[in-house]
C-alpha cells in the first residue's frame, strides 16, 4: 500500500483525487493548501489531515508520493523539496514557470532516489498512442511535416478567478504555458526533437485583463528534417477540438478527437479516442487516471518514469524560445 498527499487543492486537483479514489493500493493521507477555505474543504471531503505548510506536512506524514497541483511558479520548489527528501512526485504541467527553475527539477531528479512524472497525460490518449506506434513501425516512411492548432476560448472571468494565470511572474506565460503546451508536447514527441523554432506570441483579445499572450504561432524545424507549423489562440468562440496532422511519405495522420489515417493507396482507417469520465473539465482529456496508475505501477522500477523532467523540459524550451523572440524587453522572462 502506497501513501499519497496532494499539494494544491484548486481546480485540477479534482482529477488527482478522482484517480486516487479508484486505486486500491494507494491511501490518501494528507492535503496541503495555503488557502484556508480550499484546505478545509479538501480535508473534510477526504477525511485526512490538512496542512497550510508543505514542509510541515512532508515531515509529519512522509508520504510515498506527492501530487503537485499548485500554480506554475510553485512547481519547481515543491518538487525539489519532495525529491530531496526521497519522496516521489507527480507534478502538473508545465515542468516549471522558467527554464532556470525547470533545470532545478531536472537536476533534483537526477540526484534523487525518488521518481517523478510530469502530467503530459495526452500521451496516454488512445489516439496519441496509435500515432506513436504507426510512426515507430516504419511502414509509413519518413515524416515530412506536421501542423497543429489549439482554438480555444477564455474569458476575463477565467483569469480574475485565478489571477496568477495571467502573469509572467507566477504563470510563466499565458496560452502557451497553460493550454497549448500539451499540444506542443505531442508535436515534438511524435514528430521528433525540435532544433529550431521561429514564432510570435501576442495579446489579441484579452488586453487589459492579462499581461501574457492569448495567441501564438510558430514554425519548428525538427532534427529529422521535418517541419511543423503551429497556431493557437484563446480568442475562438468556443473550445474547438485540438487538431494535429502528421504527413508522411505513405499516409496522413489526422487527429480531430478520433484519429483518421489516410493511406496513399486510398485506404482509410479510423481509431476512436476512449470516452470516460475525466473527473474534471472536458479539455483536460481522459488520460490523467491512466498516467497516475502507470506511475504507481512503476514506482518499484529502477528506471526513471518515461515522462520525466528532462522530457518535459523539451516543450518548456520551445515555449520559452517563442517568448524570447516575442518579448525581448520583459526582464528575466526566459531565465
């Protein structure tokens, strides 16, 4: 039996609590939050000890695993505190709010005996797994290029409810860090490591509400010679399905919820995405639970978890590279 604690009892913690409740081999033993109302609500809901101070909780409870669901600027410091105490970690994306803080987590993971996973749960989607298998099999030939879009909608109220989301200091960015980074991660994971990126981020719809971007685009050059194009915005009228198209020599893979594979010989194959209750908002996807279960199943393995800080650092670097090109006058932005 493993013991678990959750640090940060805001919105996204609901999927972690939901996943833990379904696992027979894990016991939730504590929660932690600096907001008294959220802390009391979570402690009462799950009948566990509640702590306002994370170090006090870590010393008192010594859980096997800590789930980090805090605002972005706290990810790194909480993760390092846990890893340096030999406590394993599941941390929400992004890895950290700056590259410097992300590197701290990478280094802490390298020196720790504990394990750490970063929640890029969309890699567990049935469609993403199918794309990975098809590309790895080699039967589709060389990857020529890809395109992706994230056409979503956010209001002023979304940011007013959690003001940290709209700031450089605490959010580390806007659209690209908080929404589109999942798709950036899939793009680089499926197509290949990104060696060069040229892009632009800007605020088109939420000026006066946020100081970060709500729209961005980029062109990426991959190590294998493929080129990707990417566009994302929060100015769409609704949360449209994420799109991801990968063109190879012998087929085109088109993700629109389900995956359609159109082969050069005219054959078309459809691979459906699984549909389950996510325990949270629909745009969080369906695979948090799968990632969390897999992490606990691999706690005894000597190898690092496959979605490691070093792996998550790749998408963080892409995003921060775009910020460096777009906001050269914002001090400390990419550090």
